[in-house]
C-alpha cells in the first residue's frame, strides 16, 4: 500500500526541491561565466576550450536524461536527486584538482552526468511521481525558486574566486552540494510515498502520437536554442542594435526579474488556462521582441530584454507542464528525458552558432532566433489539448 502524506507537506517539498535545484543550476550551468577564464589561464588555454568542455557536459546530460527519467518513473526521484549531489560534488572536486586539460574535460563530463539526473527534468519528474496530474502548481513553484540560480550563483562564485581562487570555488560548491543540497533532497518523500489527494501516475491514457511527441521535442529544442543563444550573446546583440555597453548590460540584468515575474503570473493562472495556451503566448514573445529591436534599435533594448525574459520564464515551466497536460503522468520521466535530449544538443551548439551568425550578419542574426520562435509557435498551434 502506498503511504500518503498530508497536503501540508506540499510547500515544504517545493521549498526543499527548489533550493536544491538552485544549487545544482548555480554550480553547473552558471559557473563557466565566472570561472571559465581563470580555469583556461591556469592551463594556458583559450576560454573557448573550457566552454567546449561545458558543451561536452551538456551532451552527456542529453544522453543520460531518458535513462534517469525512467529510473524516476520506477523508483521516484529522491534517490536519483541525492545521487546527483554526490556526482556534482565528485565532478567539481575533480575540476579543483585537475592537473591537465584532459582531467578538466573528464571533470566536466562527470558534471554533465549530474546535470542529466539532477536539473529541472529530474525535479519535474519527481514532482509528477508525488503529485501525479496535480503537479503543475509545484512545478511552477520550484521554477520560481530556482529562477534565482544565476542571482545566487554568479555572485557566490565570484566571491569565492576573489577570496580563494577558482579551484577553491569548485571545492566550495562541492561542499555546498554535500552539506546543504544533499540533506534537502533527502527530506523529500521516499520511494512510493504520495501526497494526499494526488493522482496516481499509473493512471495511463492513450499513448501519445509520434507527431505530437516530435512537435513538442522541436518546440523544446527551438526554445532552448534561443534561450542559450541570448544568454551567451545578449550584450553583443543589443550593442549591434545601437545600444551602449552600459545600456546593454543594464537591459540584460532585467531578464532574470522578468522571468520570475512571468512565472508568478503563470502560477496565478494555473487553474484558469491550459498550459498549451500559456506556452503559445510565451513562445510569441521572442519574435515580437525581435521585431521591436530591429524596428526601434537601441532604445528598444530594455523592451526586448523584458519581453524575451518573460516569455523564456514561462517556457521553462512549459517544459514540465506541457508533457504532463498533453500526455498524462504515466511514463512521464522517461518521456521528458527523450523530449529534452535534442534540446540539450542544440543548447550545446547555440553559443557557437549564434555567435557566428552575429559576427557575419550583425543585428540581422536576430531573425535566426525569431524564425525558430515562429516555427515553434506553429508547432504549438498544431498541437491539441489532451
């Protein structure tokens, strides 16, 4: 028999998982921006090599994602998330002691394994295992918390770098995983525990069509590409539009708050609108922002950042809520892993591809991401509610 837990635990589950995911994002996805240059200087390399190692980590996470999702479907996510903290700590420690670039690449590959079993996809699947069809609200809740990963991660990485050095910063993140994130994940419901009132994930509906799965995988790949391309090149893009460096940096700083504000709005709409409706609206945001930037140039930099950030914030939630709403909770974790695998590969290539486009075409490079956004919107319009 499944042991059931009172509804009062929901906020505690969301808080614990949201905080642990914040640490996982801050210590993996967000550390190259601060530590890549000093890492590279230690080995006499260009920072491009460190970002290349990070791309390897993203590809490893794509390969391991479907397997991790299947394990969470079978055994729930508590054990997998705890394992991710140990793996993150091991990878970060290997970076800290790396005597050569080869070992540095191996350390990043290990971190990629942790990313494959310990970021949003694993968190979303864990919540579906606990709450079933009612997981949309908790999914939004953890993205509200983990949306501050860069806000926490960049300053903390910078502080540790300035105080001790990049190797010690990696050790610091490893200790945070073991001393804080691991106990937080250990507090999650065990095995087959479910929250009272949740819908059992075993309640399977008809199998999803290959067309629907393919369309959704394309949507995720296009939106991840756009998100990563903007994260890597936004200041340069805004400067191409005529904005000064100071304006470009100030506008870029607004993306995080815009994402969180949009997620708060989505949280208020959980029971009023289908996730497909909010995803369509959010996906239209980047193309509209691109039109404004090309039309009005530098003065529209702030508008671009706010509109793009708001859309990206809701699309992050859609990556968890859309597969649940369209296909149901049965087999959710494994399905989510497969749906996001192409996105991880494109995400790894996004900084290089969009950077080359920006160098060759200047501001016109924005039509590449705007076109992908429109194609994703068309795919979402083809999809129908379950």
